[in-house]
C-alpha cells in the first residue's frame, strides 16, 4: 500500500482553486474577451483601425515617452535610493515619505499641479520660457508626467537591496586598491541590477497606461501630444468600439513582449551570477 504525500500547506487544493478562479475572472477572461472581439473584426479592418497615422503617432508618444521616462527613473531612482540608504541628514525621513507621494496622489491632481508648475507662467515654466523650452502642452510634458508617476517604483524596488548590501564588501575592495567606479561596477551594480530591471519594468508599465496625470499637461493635440490611452477613450466616446479594441490589443501585445524580454534578461543575469 502506497502512502500519499500530503502537502505542507493545509488547504492547498481549495486555495489553488480560488487563486485560479480569481485570476481567471479578473485577468484572463477580460483579456480573452478583448482578443475575441478583435478577432471578429477581420484582418483588414483591424489593420486600418490599429495602424492609422493618428494611432501610430499615439503609439510613438506613449511607448517612446514611457521608455524614456523609465530610463530616466532608473538613474534618478538609483541615486535617490542610494542617498536615502547611505546618508543620514536632517529631514531624511520626510524626503523618504515624499517619494511615495505619487502613489497616494490622485492622478488628476498630479496632472493639474504639473501643468501649473510647468506652464509658461508657472513657477518653473517662467524660467524655461526665455530659454525657448516649453514643457506644458508638449510631448516633453508627457515625459515629465511619466517620470513623476514612475519614480517611486524604482526607488522602492532598489532601496531594500541597498539596505541589505553589506558595506564591508566595499571597504574590502577599497583596501585592495579598487576605485569608486570599479566598486560600483563589480560590487554594487550586480547586486542591484535585478531590482533595477524590475523597477524599470514597473515604471514603464505604469507610464504606458497612465492617463489622468498626462492628459492635463499633454495638450492632447492629435498626432503631436496625444497618448494611446486617451485615443482609446476618445474612440469609446465616439462609439467606435472596434477601433478602441484594436488599439488596446496592440498595446497589450507590445506590453507582453516587453515583459517577456525583461523576464528573460533577469533570468539570464541570475544564471550568469550563478555560473560565476
């Protein structure tokens, strides 16, 4: 008689069933419905709706702006996390709490605030105007808004890794004659790289789907400063459900591909460290 091996976790079967049911109801079924609706359009109609000149311009701004903002946040987020972890200065806890402000701040409020600050007569915009730099109601304003809402993802992802990184390793490297750049490249960067990639992915995804904080500062000019989420909403308001579905499917597929690339990169980096 063969004894059955019991699970360590009690109630594994019901919890697994509930998890799969919940994910299917909340995630898989809506996404499947989106693809099924797009499949019923016909290839020619789908291409016309998803790759019109106005839509392509919205893709370029959304994906390009999100990519640029995420790259900026990787550098800025690493610096902010480093300062908050490695230095003790007056008001550090206050600034540490400020990092989470974009999480709690309503997106519409953030958009209005950024527009007021970077408008030609705003606190910052009035100093940029004589230099010929216009932020509000331009694609540059879109990137600024995306940077604002994406920064906390990188900081909060990298910060715990830096806290767990032992300073003794850097001290040993200094005693052996290593320079600052060598210490960063050989000790710090390999340790924080997976967290940086994760923070980049989170910041990119948040910026790509951002709506409220972007539409106020973007200007929303078709072909110039119109983002893809706004174009989807515009299509829905015009009862063009086929066009909205086609744009959503393209953005969804592109996001899946990006996540696949990022996960592959993380796995490659982990295998590389394991081999070393």
